[in-house]
């Protein structure tokens, strides 16, 4: 269960980081995390960035 908790915590942390980075951006973009869930935006955005590795947000 520790792996699941770490994965969930990474997802929560990733969402917070992205929300801070994009706080003042109001354009049509979506951000999808490695779990497949949208962190920012919606599915019909013309541009979607996908973070497949959580380490991207740690460096």
C-alpha cells in the first residue's frame, strides 16, 4: 500500500505545482499527469501537455 500512497501523494503534489506555475495563465491548455487524469484544463483543449514521469516536476 505504500506505493499507492506515494503515487497518490505525487499526483497531489504535481497538481499543486502545476496550479502554481499556471495560476495567471488563462489560455486553452490542458495538463495530463501520468495517471491519465487531467491536472489542469479540460479534454477539449487544443493543446495538452502530458507528464509521463513524476520526476519531471522534481528536477
